[in-house]
């Protein structure tokens, strides 16, 4: 639970700093949008750097795949980020008051991440 808080904080801080829009979250997955592909790539690089620099709970760092590794740039949770650019359909969600994005571009980005 504490690890997810760290993850979410980093994601939202980088999103804000890069001028992105949080479309929605599903579990630990974020769907975000940017005005340009360059902004999306910058966001992705910043997220990876900030995650490595974050203070993670000790119980997470005890796991082999989350511990600091001398031979690699990892520490804490690892995330995959899919990026794709193109036309999307935008709809206002009347329940949340937030915009949602649909279409082939969104589907391709989701599959790149997975």
C-alpha cells in the first residue's frame, strides 16, 4: 500500500511538471495524455528517474527484483510505459466531469505497455 502511494505520487508529480492530463487510473495503471509526443517521452523518462530516486518502504526493498542493483539502474518498483500518438475520440464523462479518450491510438498505446 505504501509502495503504491510512492508510485502514484511520482506519476502525478511528473505528470503535473510535464503539463499532462490524467485521464483515469485502473489499479496501478495510469492513462495520461499530452499535447505532444515529446512531452510524453519526457514524462516517461522523468518517471523512471524519479522512481529510482524515491524512498521506498524497506519491505519492498527486501525483494530481490526491487532492491538496488549495482549492475543496473533499478531500485524500487519497475514500471512499463507505452506511448503512441495519433487521433483520438474525446468524450466528457458526465459522472466524473473528466474527459476520456477512445480509439485505435488509445488501444495501441495500451498494448505497447503490456
